[in-house]
């Protein structure tokens, strides 16, 4: 018996049948004697539809009203679930963000949770209510409705679990958990029993789309263990938890790829103080995020500089650098959108040498050229030609002992 927070994503509440199914899950937990707080997303597709409608009115719809509009998706699902529970003779109450006292910053569309006054939720729980809370929304100090950014109901769930000091935070979604790599491109991908917050953060920023990144940051900061699992079966999912010594036995726990970046090279740049600043300041001013940077020195006081930017900003970045190249007397600017960043991730790397060289060897054996390399304490990334993405993921997955059936712990 305890206090359990259960969050259900859009596909889990996509229609009334699914909502009934959610109600069964929730009441099962409740009947075991637990206090249950449920956080919901909007029905899948709803938020997208609302955004589209707003953009039919204006290219830049008023931000305050956008929050009012988008919060209705979750308002609908919490009411429907609470009604369903009540019709099954369970005491249930829905709460919108402001009623659950989810106080946020004022940044429309990407507000941050500042504080959760859990008083009202606790009172409702004392009376043995099932409390159903709208995810993704809150209110600011001026009483405006705010939203937390796409996928934000994950963060609502973790924050509310933390504020209530819940025993469990379960995120029910349409996948079974976190996999060693994308099962769509690698049949041998397997579900991880657990993964550390830091690994999850690396995985998320590199393309695993299961949890909103901010929810993982939040879980890490407040040490909330998160159980990611499917709402369509009873199987255990993946625990996202603090790093433990057990995890270090497995050197690599996941392989990811990200093809949302493009590469820009300025060649034959005069190698002088202030050059990097001249190249990157205008990019920063335009609000473009640079990921990897490489500088090679040539003979004759010249250098080549290569970096990556999100594909969505590629054209703009290329235009900016074409101007910069003229100003600083660089020979030319080259762009390449057909790249992919493949990464191996694992906390076990901290205590093992040779992971990088193994990765390079494996890619070399397949004749895959590495264009750029970057590392963190628990990640090694290589930029390669996009057409090799799937092959690279598969061979690395095998080489690092992650294939299903093989139980390689080293
Ligand atoms: N409904 C919001 C979205 O689609 C929030 C969420 O589902 O987490 O992004
Ligand atoms: Mg989601």
C-alpha cells in the first residue's frame, strides 16, 4: 500500500474504450489499497489539431490564448476519466493545473514548474478519492493558464509525484519501455530493465522519444524513480533510476542515432585569434544551437572549421556563414545534410577503456567513414554518412553485446 502516481499518454486515452481500459488499471491499483493520483495527456492527435486550427487563424497566434486553447485537450480527458470512474462507483475528482496548484513561470508554451501546492490533492486523497489531474498545464503568478511544452505531461507527472513524495511514478505509454536501440531498425533491440537518469538524458537528447527530456531532469534532481511501461499489457517496463553499481557491469546500454543535424565546413580560414568568435557569434545571435565542432590545422596559417547545426536551421546557418566567409577571407563554405550521428551510451564506460576504439574498429570493418567524433563521460558519438545509419546501429548493437538472447555482461 502506498501512494502511486500513474500517467497515461495520448494513445492510452485516445478514445472512450481506451479510457475505460485506463479506468480498470487505475481501480485495480486503488482496490489494492493504494492512494492513486492519475495524470493525463490529451487524446492523441488533439494537441496537433488545436495547433493547426490556431495557425489557420494566424501565423503567429497570440501566445496567451494558445495556452488557453491547448490546455483544453487535457481538460477533456480528465473529465472523461473521472466520469468513467464515478460511473463505476469509485469516488473520483478531476483537477485542472491551477486547481492542483501547479504554479509555473510565465513563459507561454514552455513554462517551467516553480512549485506545486499539494494541499488540495492531499485532502482529496485523505477522503479516498482518485485524483485525476490534467497534465501539461499550470498557472502563473498572475493567474494565467500556462502549458509546459510538447510532451509536458510527463513532467507534470514526475513533478506531482515528487511534490506528494509518492512511492511510485508510473508512466504508461504505447511502448513497453526503453530499448537498447530503435526496435524499428534493429530487430535485436531489447528492453532494458533499468537505465540511469544520465543515460536516459543522453538517449532522449539523441532521439529516443519516450519521455520529455525535462521530466528526466526533474526526476534526477528530485530523485523520483520512474517506471516507464505499456498501458496495453501487464509486463514490467523500464525503471529510470539513479545510477547503481550493477549498471556498470554493462559497458554500453544503448545505441542511438540522430539524423536531425547537418554539417557546415568553412575551409582555408586564416588561423588567427578571434576567428572562432567571428564564425560562431552570428550563429548564436540567430538562436541556432551548435552541437559538434571540429577544427583542423592546415599548413600555411590556415585552418578548416566544421560544425553541426539542427537541419531546420541549416539554410539560415549556411547563409550566415557564406557572409562570414567573405568577411574573414575563408576559401569556401560547404554544407552537407546527409549525415547522421550514431552514439553509444553507457555509465559503465566510466570504468572501462577501449570503448571508443572498439566503436571505431567496428565502423571501420564495415568501411564506414567517420567524419566527426565527440564524447562525454558516458557517450561516444560519430558522425557518418546518413545512408549507413541502420548498418552502423546494427553492427554496434551486436559488437557491444546488446542483441536479444545474448546475455553479455562484462
Ligand atoms: N498534449 C500535450 C502534447 O501533445 C502534452 C503531452 O501529451 O504530454 O504535447
Ligand atoms: Mg509523450
